[in-house]
C-alpha cells in the first residue's frame, strides 16, 4: 500500500508483500537463534573449560550491546 495515497484499499500485492516480509522475519529470528547456539558450541570447542564462562559473558555482553543499539536506533529515535 502506498503511503502517499490516503484512501487506497489494500490489494493482493500488499498482502503478498506483507506475507513475504513476515516469513523473512521468521527466518531471520530462527537464523539468529541458530547462530547464537553455534557460537556457544564454538566457544566450548575452542576454549579450555575454565575460560568458557568468561568468553560466554563477553559474547553475551556484545549481543546485549548490539541489541540495545538496534532498539535505540530504530525505535527510540522515531
């Protein structure tokens, strides 16, 4: 649906684009979870067991900082 035309009814193309966007977002979320799980496995493989909690905390901190930055960039500033 074009934002510039106020009284335009949603058509099939709008619903198709909305569906493709929703499907892409689902795949994006699933891929992000799989990436996070894979990074956890890599940490357990590459580092000695006594260093795993330290590396995991740095990875979790990086994910937290990135998430806050993205939320602030796209949602708070609007």
